[in-house]
């Protein structure tokens, strides 16, 4: 009985630790250059070392500084379907990162959807 009790207590403690982490990930905001705050699609604190490494190696940023280049018009980006209001959600899937990226983001692997060339 004590072994099961210990396991159950550990599970409860573990669950108690995970809930705040999940909540924190959903609410992570970062400041942009213009002082505005934006929600991160993927919290670096929740990503693996490898996931963070590929983002850093590609110099991923949440808001593109290139006038006509962003994740939404990148060949590697799959946006979520637009909502009833016609607005495409901010976060979509990047096949390079195998994870979420912002439709307004940008990285060195950007490639146009038109030709497949950068
Ligand atoms: S490859 Fe880079 S620019 Fe293209 S969707 Fe992924 S993060 Fe965005």
C-alpha cells in the first residue's frame, strides 16, 4: 500500500508542477522592437535543446524585418485555416522546425512559395 501511495503522491506532485508550466507556455509574451508585446507560438523554455538549436541556427525571429518575406509566404509554412472572421491564426506549422512558427516570423531558411527558391 505504501508503494502505491508513494506513486500516487508523486503523480499528484508531478501533475501539480506540469500545470503551471503548460499555463506559462500558453501565456508567454515577448516585447517587439516597437514596444508591443506579442505571444510566442513556441516558448523556448518548452522546446528541446535540438528544437532551440535549429531555430537559433536559422536565426528565427517572431516578427520579420524583411518587407516582403515572412513565414506566411514561405514555402515551408502551413498556416492554420482561417477562422469565421477570415483571419488566419498567428501560429502555423514550419516543416523546417517541425513545429510552430509565427505567420509574421522569419528565418534564414525562408523560401518563396512561388518558385521554391529563396
Ligand atoms: S523556414 Fe523560416 S521563414 Fe519559413 S516558415 Fe519556417 S521559420 Fe518561417
